[in-house]
C-alpha cells in the first residue's frame, strides 16, 4: 500500500528556476490537494482538485500551477521560483473532501 | 477573519503523564473539527468531530468538541515517548470554497522518558 507518494523529498532551486513536484495516490481518491507548511503557521492550501480535469485555487495559489489529467496524479508546478516559496510542501488526498486527508511525506524546497 | 488557535505552542512532560491540548476557533460556518498527528513529516488523521458527534476516543487518545465555547481538547493519558509529535487542529469551514480547511499552528509535544 503506497498511499500518497511525493517526489522529490528535497530540492534546492535558484530564483527564477521552474520545477514540478510530483504527487501520486493509489487509493482511487477523487479529492487531491497541495499544501505548504511554514514555521509557526498552519498548513495553507495552494490548489485542490475534486476529480480528473477539475482544479481550483486555494488560499495561496500565486506562483503555482496544477493540472489533473488522471485520478492518480496531481503535479504542482512552480513557474518562476522565489525565496518566498521556500517551504515544506505536502500533497494530500481523500475519498471525500476534508473528512480524512492522507498526506504524502513532503518535499522540502529551498529557493536561493 | 476565520482563525484557529492552538495552545500551548509546546509542551514537555514525562512518560506516564496525562496531557490536554487545546484548540479554539472563530469561523463563519462550522462543519467539522479535525485532529492530526505530525511525526517527522506527514500528518496522520486522528479524529473528526462534528455537531452530531462531540466526543471521540481511540485507546489512550480522546477528543471533545465544545460548540458553546468554540473549542476542542485532545487528551492523551499514560503518555509514551511515541506520542512525541506536533498535534494539528483544523476546522472545516466551507464558504466560497467547499474545501478550505483552516489550520492551527500546532502544539509540539515532547515526552521525556
């Protein structure tokens, strides 16, 4: 049982570079989401999806893009990395909305 | 502005002690309150409390929702070193977005042997 798989676990970028954080789940969950976690703050929702082909913005969407072409995959793209995007990123999925989220192991991203 | 506040921010106790973690909320529209445990990396689900079910229990962990006081507590009895973690509280408060969870900053719990 893989659950939610995130890659990479660590990444260092230079300002202006772009990259994609990968997220895949094998539980056939319709709902998937991306969060960022910063010290002293709660998790903040970046983007979410309620099914293949459907995405929507969360609380802090600027500088990030997502797509959902399959039920399993929900990649997060950083368009032009900025130091303010240094954070730990979590992908999560659930069978139904916010009732019980399953989280990936996280990606620690540093933007220099 | 909707918000969730957890207290204390950190707590150090000895193995065998009982701890109580607090979560208070101010939200426009309450659907449920959730507790998660975060060890090292990924948060894992503990409890979900709704208006129709205000108390949950699992082993040494229990949680109560007080809708009058707009708060919840998470109790851990006979603590073990494996309980050391950050405990996160979140409130499901659907408004414009049906999927917006409001998260507290967490309580860091350290259990000393």
